[in-house]
């Protein structure tokens, strides 16, 4: 590499020296002043002469000086352009003569952003009006205003069709981003993230994957073992970027826009550009914010009834020194409480604090610019105890240097150190909410250690003596989970690039970027000696994750302007990308000494395991553009990808794209109302790479797991050598990337003299070669095989409308609306009817003829939906005659229900019960400025989309849910209607399962208590009748609201020596309007890893925040 | 001249980085986590281990419970034992194990290796194991695929139970 570098640098240096030596003529010095609205000076305006490749920037007073070397001054006419983001660029033709030239500019604001440069990926760029697909840019201002430390979460409600879901309010918890729906069954749903031209890692990895034995996974330790539904939240790795370093984000939403990234772009691409220094005096900015966080909602729990069953609490429950293994002590169906009750809905929570400090410096001169920043973010979460925090320190240096007039070099480097302690959650007896919400209201979780024995004290084992040391408590005392369990992640990450730009001639430019991304993530998970997992005696899981990638991207861009009406460009490029992922892990069991968190402190260890993947991609791409009559812009691109994941035989795939943008208002004279109009059409294909090694035939070390026991397997050996056998998954000979073909059509119009703009986009996607693991005839030697077999369609509509009723020097008001709808359809899954998407607590499936990811399971017996064979022949048909589809069948206790008046659960056929994908999403954003005062707000709207609220179903059964406060008094078996009295309800009435009912038991009043909530079909996670847990999770969320003031009076400028001082108070997620009965409708058990969304099973709560920010700028 | 040097320099960058071996990097092509070849003695250990596991596995456990000679512990096998709930999935893994993993597919590979080296000892051992494996399958399920199994046919044809015993007898002789 070094040799090659010298080969290129030496001749370039020579090139630069030659004209200088020949200079005999006087240079031309162009000076001037650039002003904006109201004549205010504009800083950081780029003033350049494109054809000579020279340029400079204005200083704070709006003045600039541009020197053109004498050798290039030939009294020719050149175009001098002034451009700045947010202003309409202006170009003036001047005669370039030796000596002083003065040229001032007055720029107008540019709400439609016409003429602004848009980066389109892989080293290509274009201008807004030439873009053939919809543009979604998120500015630095909007990112900072979101007050999110994770840039992915900051993108929530910023662009139509971009669906961001935070997995929890736990500090550092991942956020998932899904663009234009789902299109894969085995692969990732997350877009490709590219920072300053280099693809970077945004993975999220569960520590539980290191322990397939306890997680019940089938993979090797280190592979995905479904660990994301239990264990702790983990960050998505884009949390390593400081949002304050971001200059802009461009979201390439579909295959049509992202095709230039070929086999990695099917889920869209998020292009992030970080800040650069600007020539002029060095600027300093210090921004400090303090945040106060608390949970958005308290869980509704009942406080009237205590522990027990059928109204009776056995005395032994309170005196027990051994675990109550089930039976009468575990649930809260005991007597009405007269004594003290404990507030489990809030006892584990506190006000969390976040402290974010960013110091940045930037500046430079005509040749060299730099941007240097440091960020310290300390986030203390809302759960009590020492183990709930996520701290991040980052630093970044971006620098550019002009070696010669035509040769620029630069580098962008970032280092991030993140350390966090996370909280156990989800389907997990160690989890915080599982223990907390199941605790009866009459049990005091404090102290969590028994005062006599010093051991873990939980409601199922209230008085532990030393004989219970090292034993499970059934469910953890939640406070013990918070104080004693350690779930640590420490990651260090470096990513960045070096780049060089060479303007070879007026029309030809080369760019080279070499990027790297390296992270080392160390995990330690301690389940102490009395924790409630299967790990009797304690368990230590230790693992390291090393992730590194190198990216090389070389482009050559030629531009040709034949005449005013005919121009074009051609970009050719080559990309090499290598990605390595490695894990090393060990699980130790039975801790010898409590509190010593070292693997050496364990009696037994599972075999240590390592796992690695290596992926190499080699790609070539080209993009051709043609500009006609300044109104028709055509672009075509082609990428050819080779990847080691495609297998050895067929390692190359083509991804074409074509787009057209037509500014139709150029053709006819635009009226007073319609100032700008563009029609756009684009077509493109993009892919998703298969997982590595699906084409590699392997032998597996024999591991015998006898019977169904949950434990470590045995590896047979023969004379000290291990045994092997052939893989049970048939390797594919050839595997193609999953391919998404997209057609996008839309228009952008600006009207009312730029006071408004509207954009509409319609798209259709057709994804083929979707990778599936399908069962095969085992007699062929394999139980499954990997195939390109699925077909999934997606379609959607996106609108955005922005209004700027007034924009003057003193005040401005803008308001924007976004709306989008996306719907997928599973067309084919290798001929199968349905396929499970993920390991989850629910069944989210790809089912033929339905949207991808629907909930699939058993419901209540309903007309037209249930199999008539659920009931004796003719019974359901007779009851349903003339009734609408979905009418609830109410039995009389003879066919399927326990007693008369109750509905029944299905047993035969599973059906589609709901869809987690929202019907539509929208956002309303507004900003108002009066002189130095700014106000802003953002509403996030999600219509429809369901969540499987398994938490509710489980708490119904446990009798702690708020719904169970109104309960019938039950005795005996608490099963039949006759066992219970009071709280009489009629199914189908307005306050109890409203809707049409039919059947022999319809209208019969039933006492509702333990007989229904625990002993009938109500508790969905335990009965498998999922229908009752599925709830509408639509919401309207006040994502952001803020008020700010920027002081620049003389006490600031003279007294403090600053240019201005900004103060801002903001609220984040302050209010959520929803019908959802759980903690928050925005929730995700699997976080950003899972394809499944809409699952709530003891998920951690979300938070809302008040943020006070002070910014000092100089 | 100058331009030629530059073009040459650039060509060098392009050619040196676009190396042909980039897409055939061994760790990227072959799974580095699992071996991609196995010797016949390694396979033999796997085959024998799977056979042991099969003989002691699900079929043995469940039949033992139905004969009321043993019972599940810690709540296991409640469905099978108490309610006689048996589905087509109950013995799926046992059926699969005749062919997959250390089953016939590995036996055939080990035999091919022994034949190639004229290793009569291994070949003999493997033929005995093949007979044991397949006869166990025929004992349990009657007609099963054998002659066509673990080969190129994705849906192997079933052979008659008696024909299988005859074929195995021939194999042993």
C-alpha cells in the first residue's frame, strides 16, 4: 500500500510544482462580501470557480478572498459561484483578469434546497433537482434537538417510511430502524450504515448467545441462539457515534436509491456525514446538557388482594424456608388485604440522570481545516441500584489538507469507549419486571437479603435459611436483580478513514477512501449464587466480541458540459470490503465465593467456545448521468458484486438502477402559485447478502445431548481423537443474494412562492430469492437445506408537506407533516404455508398471502374464523348462521367451555391474529423563531399495528394485574362458575368483551375472578390462546418539545468573550396518547436484532425526559 | 510523461488492490468454525456415538414408559406418559438419525474413503454398522428408504422391509 501511495503522490507533487514555477503573470485576487436575508453577513459560504477547481469560504463578517494563480489567469470568463446550505446558490460570470476583482453576493434562502449537493453513496453525489428518487435528509439541527444519545433513535419520526422503535428506556438499549417494511425471513432487517463513505457496523449482540445451553439455542456459542428474548438489552453499535458530530444524514430508502451499494442495500442505506472544519478563525463550542428521566407510565397493578389461592393464604407461605414450587403461594388470588401494601409499580424506579458534555473546536485556513470534538455522556438509568448506567466517551478528529491546488488529503477518526451495566429483562426468571410485577402487593421486596441468613429473599422464599444457599428462588426478588446481578458490557471502538481527492483535469476527478472499523466488546454476566435461572449455585458468562472491517473505495468521476443544455457525468468505482467477526466465550457454573466475578471462581465450566466469520466483498460500479435542457436529468447505474457468501461457483451478481427527474416547471412558465415542480421515476435492484458459510460443507464435532435433558453435551472420543459427522443442513451449492427490485414514482412541488412544498412518493418492491432454511426428506441425508426460495412484495405511499407561512429576518414559522404507509405481502415461501420468523415468545410468521411478521396462533372460537370441527358436528355452524364473521361463540359448558356463559379457546387450527406493522405512520413537526427565541415540537403518530402483550396475560394469571382488582370471590377449585360469586359479567356486553356473540351460552352472566383469569383461557402466555393478548398499539407521542434562546448581547460578547450563549429547555417523550394497556406501545423484546416486532413480555419501561442544555459558542 | 506516470501509478493502485485471491480467502470461503473434511476414523467415532444415542434415545425412553418400566422425572414426559400424546413429531429426530448426521450419510462417506484406500478392516466395520443402523430403522418403521437414500435423490424411494433385510444380509455376507 505504501509503495502505491508513493507512486501516486510523487507525480502529483511534481504536477503541482510545475505551474508554480512557470508563473510569470500576476495572480487574480477576487474579494467580496456575501450577505443573507436583511443584509446580514453570511459566514461559511463556499465561493468557488468550478472549472478551475479553486474555492474558499467566507469569514464571520461574510467576506472572502479568492486568489487564482497567475498561470491560470487568461482573461477568460469564469463562473464564480457562492453556495451555502439553506440558501439558493448564485453564480456570476466574471472576466478573470490579473489584479483585484470585487464581487459581492446577496443570497436568498432556499427552502426547497434546490442546487444543494446531495451525496448519493459510494462516492457519488448529485444536486437536489437532479435526484430521481425521494430525498430524505435529516439535518444536524434536527439530530441535536432530538436529545437522544443514540443516533438511530434520533431518526424517529424524521422521515416518512422510516420506522424507528426503541427497545426500552434502559440506558444504552438498542433502537431498531426499519425502512419501508420487512422483506427478509432469515436476514437482517436493518439498513446499511455508512459514515463518511465507509460502511460501519450497527450490530447488536446478546450476551446470552454465549450460553446456548441455558438459552435453549441450537447454534454454537457466539452464533445467534435467540438470546435477544431474554438476558439484557444491548446497544446497537451506532450508539458509538456522538450525535453532535453529525453534519447531515441522508436516508436512501429503497433499492432504487440504494442500488449503488448492491448486495448490502435491500433494507436501505443511512449515509452519515460528520462535521468538517471551515476556514476562518477557530470556533469553539461547549454544549452541556442535564437530563432528568423517569418512566413514561407505571404498570397498572392491583393492591386489594394478597398472596394465595381461592381466597386463602396458607400460613406456610409466610414462614416457608424452602421454595414454594408452585401451588398456593405463587399467585395473588388470596384474601382481601387489610394490612399494608407495597407499591411494586414504582418501588424499583427512580429519576434517572443524564449528563452530556460536548466540546468541539473547528477551523483552519484555505489549505487545512480541522474539526476536533470530545463527548462525555453519562447516563444513569431509572432503575434503582448501582447497576443501571451507560457511559460513553468519544473523540473525533476530522481534518483536510490541500496538498496542492488539485490534490486534497483528509482523514476522519473517531474513538468511542462505552461502558454499561444493563438489566435482565424479558422471558427470564432473573428479569426485573417479571419478578417485580408478579410479586403480591402484600409482600415487601425490601430487604432483598434476609437479615438473618444474608441470602436472597423473594416472595416465593420469604425466609431463606442456609439450606437454600445456591438454590433458585423461582423468580428473583427484583431488587436483588438490580443490586446483585452484574451485566456488564465494555466496548472500545475506532472507526474512520483516510481519503484523497485529486482533480486531474477540469473535468476529471479521483477519490480514494480507505476506511476501517474496529471494535472490541467485552461482556461479563453474573447470575449470583441464589439467582433464579437454571444456573444453580451461580453462573458467570464471559465473552469477547471483536468486529473489524476494512473498506477500500476508489472512484473516478468525469463531468462534461457540452453546452448549457447538454451535460453529463460518469463515475466509475471499485470497492473492496472485508469484515471479520469473532467471539470467544466461556461459561462458568457454581461460584465458589459470592461476589468474586471471575471465571476462576467457578467449580465447573462449559467448554470454552470461539466463533468467527469472515466476509469478503469485491465490487465494481459505474454511474452515468445526463442533464438535458436544465430540466431532464437521467441517471443509470450498475453495480457488480462478488462476495464470499455467494459460494465459490457463482460469486458475482449485477444490480442495475435507472432514474429520471424532470423539472416540468422549466418547460412552461411557472405560475405565481406553482414555483417548482419535479416528476421523478426510479427503478433499481439491491440485495441482501446470505449469512456466511451457508455454501460451505462442514463436519460437526459430535455432541451427544442425551434425551431432552437441559445440560452440557458429551463429545465422544476415540483414542483421544474426537468424532465427527456430516452437517445436517445441506449446504447450498450456489446462493444468490436476496434481491429486491423497486419501482418508485413521485413528484415534488414548491408553491405559494416557496412558502410551501409537497412531495408524494409511491413505490412497489418485489423481493425474490429470499433465503429460507427448508426441511428436506431426511432420508436424503439432511434434515434441512438452505435455498433462495421466498418471494415477498412490498408497496407503499409516502407524503410530506412543509409550510412556511412567514420567514423574515425577525421571525419565522414552519410546520411540516409526514405520512407513510407500507404493506408487505408474502407471495411464496418455498411452497410452505407459513414459516416462523424468529425465536420469540410469540409466533410471528411469514404466512403466504399475509403481511410479513403477522401474529399466528390460536384464538377464541369465532364464527367464520375457527374450524367448525372445534365443536361437535353442526354446533358452530348452527350458532353462526346469519352471524357476522368474528362473532364470539359462547358455550353453555357442554361442548368446550368449563361452564355456561364463557367463550372457548381453539385447539385445531392456528390463524392470523394480528399484525405488528402499523396501518400508517405520520409526524407533525413545527418550529417558530422570534428574533433569538426558538420554539419547536414534534409529534410522532402511529396508527394501528398490534403488540402481543404477554405481560398482561401472565399478570392476569398471577392475579397482580390492575384488571384483577375487580374480582369475584372464589373458593375451592376456583374453576366453575359455582365456585365464585360477585363481579358478574356478560360476554359481549359493552364493558366486557364488547362485540357480537352467539351460541347456547350467550347472555349468561359469569362471575369473573380467578376462575377466568387463571383457570380459563385468559392468560395467553400459559394457555396459548394468544388472541386476548393482542392489543392495538397505535399511539401519538410528543417526541420533542423545546424552547430556546440565544443570547448575544454585549454581556455575552464583551463580558464573557463569547459569540453567543444558547439556553434550551426540551422535553422528550413527555406524553403518549394510546389505548395500549402495557407500559408503552413503543417496545420491542428483541431490540434491533429481531425480525419480530410488537412483542411485550416483561420488557423494560420507556422513559421520558426533561433536558436543559446550555451552549457556549465562540 | 508526467501523465503516463500518474496513469501507471493509478493502474498500480487498482491492480494491486483488486487481487484475485480476495474472494477466495480460505477463512471467508470455508467455515473456519467447523472442519470441512473428516477422516474415516473420525467419522467412525461419530457414527458409533450417534448409534449409541439412538439406541438409548427417544424411542427407548418412550417405549420404556409405556411398558411402565420407567417414569419421567422433574415433570418431563408428562404428556407422553400420562396422556399418551404422540404426534408425528415425537419420533422425528429418531427417524432422521437413521440417515442424517452420523447416520447413513456419514457411513457412506466413511465407506467411500475406506474403498479408495482399500482399507478392508474399516470397510467391514462400516458395513456392519450400516446393517445395524438400517435394520434398526426397518424394525421400527417397516418400509423405509435405503437403496436410494443419502444419495443425490432429494426424495428417495422407499424399499420394502423384507427387501431391506435381504439387502443387509447380502451386505453382511
